[in-house]
C-alpha cells in the first residue's frame, strides 16, 4: 500500500467525550454544581426533562471504559475536566476527592498507552461563577487562569497535551444569544463580552502553562463550519460573510491574526465595544496546535426578518442528513482544513471532533449495525487524508463520540457513539462503526481504500 493511502507516521487515532455528557455523579465526593447541572434540572430546558445525573456512569465505570478504548485500538483519548469537581465553588481549595478521580483515570490511560488529551473547559462552568456573571464578567478570565494554573501543577506529570476551551462559539451563541444553553440569555452585548473574556481566559491559561514550565503542548479547540452562499446575489454573499465571521473567524482571527473580523460591526452595530489594544496582544499568545471540530457545512441565505444576523439556513433537501438534521458534507472538512492552512499558516492541526448522530437500533445478539455512521467516518477520513496530501499539517483524528451520551439540550435522544449505551442498564456494546474504526487504526488508514 502506497504512502498516499496511509496516514503520516505518528498520526494519532482517538475518540472524544466531555465531562458532563458521560461522567454522571455530578455532585459526588464533594463536587459543586455546574451551570449545566442547574440548567438541565429546570423544566423544559432539555428534551424529556433529562439531565446528566447518571449519563454513562463513567465516574464509576472509568476503568472498564479504558479497557473498551484498548479494544478499539485508540492511542489517544480526548476528555474534559469538570471544573466544579476540582473547585466546587469555582475557586478556593482543591477538592481532593474530585482530583483523585481524574488522577486514577489518567493512570489507567497512561498504563494502557493511550495519550490523554485534556480539555480544561467543555461548557460546564461552576454554578458559583455563573451566578457572578459567568463569562460576561471580565474577572472570568482570571478565574479560568487560576483554575488552569492549579491543574497544570497537580496533573502536569500525567498530561502532556492540553486544550483550554472547547467550542467557545457554542458557549456564546447558544448561551448568550439563543438562550438554549446556560446561562439561557438573549443579550448580544453580553455575548460580545463573553466572547472576549473566553479568549482572554484562554490566553492567560496559555501564559500560565508557559510560566509553570509545563511540559508538552497546549492549544485551543474551535468548531469550524464552512459557510456557502445560497446564491450569487449580493445579499446572500453578504449574509454568508457575516455568518462566517460570526462563527469561524471571530474565534480564530484574534488568536492567530490579532484582530476581530470587521463584519462583526454589521451584527453589533453601535453596540460593538472597543477593546483595549493590550487585550488583543494578550489574546495572540502563541499556541502549539489548533483543534478543529467538524460536523457539517452551512448554506446561508439573506433573511431580512432574522436580526441581528439577517441570515438563515438554506437547507439542502437533496442531500443526506444526520439525525441532527445536519447535511453530510465531507468536502467541507477538507476545504475547512485547507482554509485554516491558507489563512493562518502552518500551525499543527488536529481533528478533535468528527462524527454523526443516527437513529441506531438496539443491540441484536451483541451487535449494533450502524452502516450510515461507518459511511460517514469513511468519507470524512478520506477527506482528511486528501487534505494531508495537499499540505495540511494534520496530526490526529478524534471521533465524536466514544459513547452515546447526554447530548445537551437534546438529552439522550441523539446517539453519536462508537459504543452503544443502554441507559437503563449501562451495558456497553461496540457498534459496527467501532469495529470499522479499529480496522482503520490497525491498517493506519489503508483500510479506507480496500
């Protein structure tokens, strides 16, 4: 098999999860509540009024779960820390029992030869900090930096790969604009402040990592959704540019180019604040890699009734869609990776999430057939390999998700996992997609071409 049909030496094959989606036991052993714990217990906020109190019970089943990772053949695992497990009130003394859970998990991963890729913050902010204004409070950047500094000290010997934030756009857009995630607001002004403070907090955490002499690497994870205009009209083209700036460039231009996209002024109007130049210099703190989460593209049309973006989705009815009603468009992964390379330079990249929800059937005789997910993974891995062939410095791929899990406002109604979870019994079953992924890993990608 030629080198063009395999992935580069040292390429990482992983899967990803997040704390609130899989751990369960959110208040165990002295942990404090998070904003997601409170939000999911409010009637009507989550499908079927579901929550993460049990989730996948990973908090108690982590050792067996690491064995399942070994069975699939993973050599990397991306997961997040529940901030309020370590600091029940967001700040103050460390909760040693909460810390001990992660230390045990890290020991199991390292013993198994599975590299831990640790995300400091995947949406679940300590409730005590949420009640002080959350990310809209300028002090939030310092709260996050202190938290990160402490984790680097107590986990640095077990972790070499860190990411600061996961998908800051989702935290801001869903939490401060749409209101479908905590803190459940609809305030463009607070959204702007939250964006800026998230990026400040990210940069201060990177500075803390360097100051602490942290070994390894640190980066940022963003969700990239390439935008396409629904037509050649000036209105659709402008709508596409606004949404591209809002979702993609808003979180990359400041970090990698030192400025926010000028199109944001069209969205915020007179409410666009003028941030200090020192903040923008801070946000440019160099990172070691960038993580890209990719699921789909968006085709954008002008819509005068949808303020402040004046843009809407043009659904591609002729295309296949996932159970999330996301268009299956692997070409967008390749084009997105190439766009990052051409706009921002040769920064090393990881695909830190990629996957799909489908309406999987229950296991039959120990097997879960999920051909649509197998096809999705194959097509997107092929797109990733094509991007590498065109010069993208791609270092690894993390499938989303290792398990079926709590899918935020969708509750347990959407299944993304390589591993089926029976939520009533917590029984785990490797789906056909997990077995397919194992063959890809074993062949270092060559199986894609067989």
